[in-house]
């Protein structure tokens, strides 16, 4: 079973989470995501990367049925894979665009925040960071991303309240850059990535923005 698909299309790439029904993250998913991220880092797509989810969902975050059953070693493996995957994707030297077809919660929301631009399908679904509600702290790499990508007011609302918001509210807050119909979102994301990739200094300036220059 392919849990994460990496498809090269021309100069661009599309990375798709595909673990039905909600692309929940377990060790297998995060290891596959980490492998794909490493492949992208070794051979970055010049036309940029689109990150999305199958099954009408981006990712519901950690698998709440499986992960609570992990022992300490498995939890450490899960965290290590997430840390590596998120950090690698956040620092890719090419434009990255998240295309959200539906829910992005917890680790799924952090994954969306690794991207330089974020698009979402209009609809009645949720985006959120509910870690406080389930009694866990953010791993270091995840917190670095959340802290950098959300402003102070939004962090207070999403992180300390732990309450999800819909994509329309996320757009109003600037978390989502554009709301795009489902049938158009991947094409729009690829177009944005390609346009951003035309800037000759993109990699250098992004490295400065990410603190890796």
C-alpha cells in the first residue's frame, strides 16, 4: 500500500498523503513522508512542490486509535520521523504550496504550515492545532514552524484555545492565501509554484527567511 505518493510532473512535483479515510499519521505514514521529503531535498523540483491529501482530506493528524497504543520506543520513532519530515519540507529550497481539500488538524495543520503558500477548498471543515486539548506539547520542529508561520493573535487563538476554525476564517486570518474550488486547486497550486520558481533568488531568500542561510 502506498501511503504517500510522490509524482513528478514536468519541473514540478506533487506529494500526496493517501491513507484512507482521513490520511491519519502513524509511524508508517510519517516514515514514508520522511523518505519522500529526503528524495525531494536530494533532487528539488525546479518548478516547485505541491503538497496535498487524497480522500477529500489533507490530514486529520495523528492516528488517535493507533498512536495512544504505542510504547515509549514507538512514540520516539513517531516523533523522530515527524521532526525530520516537517523540518526537511520546511527548508526545501524551492517554492512549496499546500493544497487543502479538507480537514487539516494537529500534525496535518503543521504540515500545511511548512509550505510557502496555502490554498484551501471552500467548505465546512476544520483546520486546527488541538494539542492543548489532548494534553500534549508540540515537538520542537513543529513548534518552530507554528511559531514562525502564525502571528501572535492567531497563535493565542489556535494554540492556547485549541479550537479549530473553518477555511473561510483561516483565509480571513491570512493562514490560507486563497480559497479555490476543488476541481481547480491542484492546477492553481502548480501555477503558483511555477510562478514563484521564476525568481532567481528564491532559494537564497527562502533560506534567509527560514534561518538557514
